[in-house]
C-alpha cells in the first residue's frame, strides 16, 4: 500500500496554472473584488463554468501555490503571500512571497533541492534526470520540467551564468532574504569632499598625481583653469618617464 502511494505521488501533475498565470488571477481578485470573492465571483473571474473540470483545476492551482484559501463564510480570500505580490510593501517583500509560493509545491522544492548550485541541464537531459533521480513518472516529467523553469524564473531561484541558468545554492525560504540581498548591488563608497585632489605630496620627489581605479587624482589644492595645462603636461611627462618600458614598442629590444 505504501509503495502504491509512492508510485501515485510520482505521477502527480504540476499545478494547472503556472505561477505567473496564477498571479494574474490574484490581481483580478484584488483589484476587481477587493481581495475576497464568492464562488460565483471566482467563476466569473476564471471564466469557466462551476462544474467544469477546467474551473476546478484552476481553483486547485491557486490553492496549490498558496495564493487563496476558503474562509468560514465560504469566500475565497487572498493569502498574505498573494497580497504581498499584488500590493507589495517593497520589492523584497514581493520576491519573498513569490519564492514562498514556488516552494510550497513539494515537487518543485524537491527539484530545487536536487539541483541547488548546479546548472540547469538541456531539456531532454533534465527530463531524464527527473525520471531517474527523483523517480517522477515519465508521462509527467516534461510538464514538471517546464513548470520548474517557467515559474522558477518568476520566483527568482535562478542565476544567469553566461546565458545559462544555474539554480541558487541558497534558494529556500529560510535564506531567501539573504539571496535577495546578494542580488542588490551595494551602494558606492562615499567620495572624499574634493574627489579629484589628494593631500600635498610628502616630499618634492613625489609625483603630483596618483592613478586610482582608472581615474587621475592630482595632489595639492584644486588648480585654477590656468593651471590645468601645466598639470596635464607634468602628468604626461612623469608618466612617460616612469612607465617608459610599458610604452616601448613590442619589437624594439635595443632601448633600455
């Protein structure tokens, strides 16, 4: 009996709607109905008859992603994650909610765990891996592969590495905040008050300039417009003297 249940679980199909399609429906529920709907209102939003299998599968998909739940008044209400997606307090709030929804589907979480830190294989090899390593039935493995890639992009579990997708090492909801922080570039370091001018040289032998990260910094007080021509001439003369070997043509071996 246990083995039969395992085989049945491996044949489980992915949610009928992708995460992106489900989010679009949540937007309609929120902006057209205020965030909670009756069964009849949900029927109108999903645009399928109440008794149709398509309606039931769409509704089940919304629940599988954790986007709606049924309250004591028999109304379908958006979850806190759904509200964070359609009306986020911040970009991080939205991304965390999307990641939560993605990992709420057990099969997608298992795939992410299996591939954490690895490159996403080409489609056929990915499907074969789902069948052999995760024991997903071959009849539904292609659907799971497609759902994982499409919905995983929206959930932010991938890193683009030279045009290929890599699953993040830290992908799950307990480290999602850290992943999001790594995606956000750090603020630039503060510049000195006089960013192009350094303190005077310690001795007369020091050069009147310094090169930092590709920028030229002149020492001493800020020059006037009349001083610029002299400063530039000093710079190039010193540069040619100090780096003469670097400026020497490749084929000229006689100069010292």
